[in-house]
């Protein structure tokens, strides 16, 4: 790491004021806090104290190991339930309940008191192996009128396995899905069980965005740079599964019309900024180099050409470069890795300093990362629930304003103001 970056990173306690720069506004690039052009934060030493895995220097100060934050508003957490099996996705229903996917192929609702339903019927079969199974879930913003759910899952087909997307109507008594259909299937099957993605959100125009992994292995991951493959991409489709109108146009033979961004590794976090509508993505690096990216349509995020990580063997990835023309830099990255999974922006006001902050479940890091985002930059980081030593798989905000997180051990946590 460059000397100036080290000096910045190890600063003990400092007070820093950021003035928002005026940026060109577009659906994916505008001031995240239009009424708050200046913000003052009290920052301590970076929360990451382990030595870096790589010797790579960040592209700009603040791209990694920013100063630490500490929540001043008293808050508490509790375990609501610990009987889930391999929970993977969690989302809030407008009636106050939560909807949870379990990787083995089951879906259940849960009250905010921790009472679980039985398995919801009519889930299509999943390919349950390794990182595959029933994955991300999205509740339609118009659920009160249409009761629609959308979910991503891995599916076994001829030639291997793929990431697919389905939708269905949750019955009135919440025990079954009705009119279920698979609306999208990725076009590059592979005989492996790693890196499916797959988070799913609905944007402000009613279209679905889905993150797809590049399937990990060295002989397939270069498909992340192919515009004719859905691997290593974020796609944008209609609720009927067709390429969304106004998608960016990618150059190249056979370019898929559903592509939104490309060059991703294993993206397991997807969230929409509550003020700007911008799409934010979290993805695993290899050994180090986990990333938080702000998605701009039509852009290439570089994997496996550029990365701040190295192979698990310790060798460099490709040419070992971190920057290249026409490839986007991450807003933030971690070295060593924390294994970022599901994430959400805090939209409540119970804990004022959390408003519009990004909360990221960390698997390898066994904590929840709170990132203070302002003007498309990460200004501070806090690690929550470290003492629980859980692999946090996904996190959402309930209709009651509290945060709810699930862990690989089958726990559901509620995090709220005291």
C-alpha cells in the first residue's frame, strides 16, 4: 500500500468534514444526500487490523480501510429463531412478516416474534449442491395488490447447472405459491456447484435486476468478459422475463439484450439506494479483494482482468493488475476478505446515524459491516455483532423499521433501537 494511504489508514482519531461535490445527475449518478451537502464524522482507526494479503495499492484514498465509526444511539439485538436450515435470502412482507428462503429448496414465512410457518408449497426443484440451491428473494413493491414474489435459484439442466429466476403469487393463507413460472434461465450451463450469485431486486421502474456469478473455475470464469454469456453479469429483465426496455447496448457478437453490467465474480449482495435509486453490488474477491460497486449500466467491472485479490494459491490473478482503461474501479474493497453476502440500505429513522447507510452481511468476517456512504464514497466503517461469531448470509429491513439478519447456522437476528 502506498505510504500516503498507510498514513491515512492508521490515523488514530480524527474529525473530518466532507463537502459534497456537484455531480451530473442521472438515474445512476446523483448526490445521494441532496439536502445534505456537508457531513461531519468522528472516525477512529480502521476496523481492520490484520495485515493485508496483497501488496496492491488502492486507486484512491478511501477505497479501502477507511476510519472506524461507532454507533452512538443505544441499540440491541436478539435471536428470534435458530431453527432454520441453511437460510439464504430474507425479505420483508408488508403485513409485518418476513419471507425466508432455505438453500435446500424450501421457503417459509416468519413473524417478527420468531414464529416460523411450515414449508410453502409449489417451489420448483432446485439444484442443491455446494453454493447452489434456493437463493435470493424479492417481494414485489405492489405486493398488497398482486402478492407476487420473485426468486433466484440454481437449476440442473442438460450440460450442467444454471442460475434461474421464477415468480409466483403467495396464496392468501401463505401456505403455497400460485401460478408459478420460471421466467429466466442463464444461457451458459456449467458442471460445477460454485458462484451462482444470485440476489434479486426490483428497481423503481418495476424491472428485476439479478446478479449472476461466473462459476468460479479458471476454465469458465473468463465468461464474465463475454457479452454473449450471462455468467459474471448483472442482468435486467421485466417481470415477464424479457430484456428490460432501455437496457444498455453492449458491443460484440451475440451480445445479450438483458445485460446491465459485466465483469463480476460472485456477486451475492444487491441493494437499491433509498434516495437515488442507484444500484449497489457486493461481490466476493478471490483471496482478498472483496468489492462494493456502484453499478452504472453498460459498464465493465473487470473480473478476472483486474482485481485487488490473488488466487487462493497465492499466485496473481491473470496479469496481476488492478486498473485498466474502460474497466470500473470498486467504490470500496476489503483486504483481507470478509466474504460479503446479502446487503441492504437502512431506510429508518430510529437510529439517525444509520440513515442511508449500507449494511453488509459478512460470512468469513463473521459480522455485519455498516458502511457510511456519502456522495458515492464510503466514508466510515463499523463492524456489528462481532461477538456473535456468525456467518451472516443476508440482511433486510422489516416493515417495523428494524433490521433482520439470517446466518448460516440457522439463526434470525433482530437489530433495533433500545
